[in-house]
């Protein structure tokens, strides 16, 4: 202030040193006026700031009120001193089923029943006394319209004032009934079959592991039953899957009802498993299994349909039939497989020697499915020659080089492939590989391929053979297909028509294993075969039994009368060859001519030179 006055005095002093009082007065007056204006501006600014703050606080309060009001979970606040409600949002009104006017300003005693009010007050007192929040997870709440049988998560905490004294109790209640119910439903579905509501494979495996652990600790035993419904596939095919589902549920209900508390599970399809109680006697296990067979054998009424469905049962016992889950289940399954093979609707206990053979058979059948994908099949070729020794062709023979078993005999795996239908894919592979190989030979030798009866009964054999010939560019007359009379048994007309269409393509047709069946002669009359193959069993006994020699003579005489060439299989000795030549047999096949082997052994016979072998 002094500096301001000194500056004004300097400005009012003239050159002569005299002070101009009028000018000084004007300057001082102007300074005061400016100071007044500044003070007014500051006052106005402070007033404006206070109003702005008040307005902002109001907006914030309204915003928070809106948020709390619209939070989709119940929110409440109470006075910490007497638990009197002072705030309740809209979700709280919905939850308690009361308008807030009937709750605000009131204590729990004035709102809830006495027993509920007592619990609420006790909880409030504990929070106020301890100052610690209270959390209750997934508990049943007993108050309010939605309180009964509702599962909630609740939180309650203490708010203190500036002096640190208890002021408010603030709480939230979240209804998690649907979430808990859904979680329980998902958990249930994870361990139960959706169709029958029985425990599923996963639950059964857990139960089996626990049972094994308990049995090992207590040195007790128990039985595992493997069950499979008989003829259930027919129900689905004839009556449809909806009826099949109803039948499956009915069968599951009966099994569960008759199992006397045993653990019953559906492990998939029409398969069930049962775990018998510990130390159940063998007689009791057999009695239960036979009762289940009898119960299921009775007619089940399903939506106005009556369907006769049976059940087969295989039984394995711990520890005699296995001490680990995999062995027990495999042995129970093997016993079941035998029960079904012996006529179904039967009960079989595991028998080590018998069922091990069946189990090996099923394992081999399982491995057979991977053989094509993993290139485990090979084609061997065995020469076919005229009686004087000239090679005229080869028969393609399938071999399976199993990765662990080595070479599996064809008489073991071919019937398995025919049982499960894989012979259709395998047969097509053999046909394609044989034709591809023969098409590469410089000499136009014939190649013979065996066809399974299953290939005639299923699939489009004519289209498949035609496609292979086109792909490999093999002349059709160089292909000879060998069939047995089984092809013609059953749908004779259809098989005969198919053979005629194949012959029309130029393919040669030979009857294999002639003389071993029942109707070979009548089939020769029905179809003009290009060749007859005398079965090796007659050739091998030529020198030992006169009957075999007479049968061979009769077959050759018949073939000559019908003008059908004959090839004899299994020729191994010069004496056998001489006999056949004397009886005017045209061709032979056997170890005397050459053993089945990879085509590389016979490259000189098919016309491949040494140079081509090295540089082709």
C-alpha cells in the first residue's frame, strides 16, 4: 500500500518539485475505485463458486441416488444405534415385498416376525461390536416375499462418523438362486445321463475307483456287471428313436428299481454297468443278474407299443478277475460278449481261458479298423501256371502285418472284417492295388482277386470295379474275380444279375473252393463260369485217400463236359502235378509253382528286366 502511494506521489510531483494536490487526489481516488472493483469481482467470484459447488453436490447426490435406486440387488442402510431402516432401494422393495414407507424409520421388530427380527438384530449387534463386515455366501433367507427357498449372498458393514463412532449399517442382498440352481443342474448333467438320469460313465468310473480303493484297504471283494439290451436296435429302426428313447427310460427305471441299492449307471447307447455292494456272495450276484434278465424280458409298454427287449449280463469279480479298473471292465465286457454269442438273455461269469480268446478276437477286430489308415495291409502274389509250368497269371492275396502281432493269418482277420463290414473298404483296396500292379506289368498276365459275399450284399460292387478299371487302365479281360457259392446263397437272383453285369464288362468269373459246398452243381447250370478252382483240401489228400482222387476226377470230368477250364489249388508235389496232368487238368497253383510273396520276387515272370528294376 505504501509503495502504491509513493508511486502516486511521484506521478503528481511537477518538474519544479511541487506536488499537484488535485492530480494526487485523482490518482488516489482512481486507486480506491479500482480496489473496490477488484473486491467486488472477488466477492462475486466467491459467490458464484459457492453456488457452483452446491449445484455440483446436488447433481452428484441425485446421480448416486439414481444409481442406488436402480441397482438390481437389494440395498439398505440402518441407523447403527437401533437398527432402524433409513434407506431401501427399489430392488429391496421387490425383494422384501414391502413398500419402503412401511420399512423406513422402523426397526426389525416392527417389520419381521419375532424369530427373524431376533436373528437380524443379533447380526447387526455383532457387526457394530466388532466393526468387521459380515459376509454370508449362498444361504437360505427366510424373510420377504422372495425369501422362502431363495438362496442369497448378503453383505453387511459398519460406517463410522468423523469421531469414529458407529453411525450406519449398510448392506446388500443378492439373490443367486437361479445361478446356484443352474450350477447344480450343470453339475448334475456332467455326472448323469441326460435320457435316463442314471449316473453316466464318468460317475461310474469315479465310483469304481472309490470301490477299488475301499476293497483294497479292507481286503473285500465286489462284482461288476456289464449289461447290454438285446434287440434294442430293432426297436429304433422299426418304431423310431422317440419310442426307443421311451423304451430306454423304462428299461433304466426297471434296472434301478430291481438293483437292491446297487450302483446302476448308463455308460452309453444300450449299455449299462452295475456295481454290487461289497462282499456280495456269488450266489447273490447271480440271483440279481438273473432277476434283471427276467424283468427286462417281460414286455415293456411304451406309448401303446409292446416291444420284447431282453438283456444280456457279463460279470467280473474283484479281485479274482482283475485288480484294476481296466482289467475288471474288460473282463466283464468279455463275459457279456460271450453271453450274447450264446443266445442273448443270458448271464455269464468271466471265464479266463474262454473269454480271453473272445477278448483277443475283439481287440483284433478293433485293430483291424486302423489297419487301412496306417497302411498295415500288403498284397502278396502267387503264380498260376499251365500244367507244363508256363505262368499265366497271379492270384492277389491279402496279408496283414500287425505292428505288434506280426503277420495275422487271413483266416483269422477276414471273418472279422466280414462281421463288421470293413471287408467292403478292404476289398476295394485289394482290388485297386491288384489292378494297379497288374497294369504295370509288361506281360499281359491275368490277376485274380477274391470277392467276399459281403461285397455282393452291400455297396455298389459293379460301380466300384468299373471305377477301379478306369483308374488303373487295366484291360477288363485281364481281371478275374473269384467267388464262393456263398455269394449265390440268399438273394440268388440279385447275385446272378450282378455276376452277369460284371461278365458283360469283360471280367472273368471263377468259382472258388469248388466241391466244398452243397449247391455247386446247380450253380454251374445257372451261370457260365470262366473257371473252376478245385479246393486245396482235395489236392492235399490225393495220395492219401482214394476218395479225394475220385472227387477230383469227377470234377474234372464234369468241367470238361461243360467246357469250363479247371485250376487246382494247393499243388505242392510232382506226384500231384502228374496226377492232375494225366486227368487233363488245365492249370495249377501251389508251392510247386511258387509261394505267395511280394511281386518283387516275380519281376522276371511279369516281364520286368534287371535294368528296369534298377532305374524304373
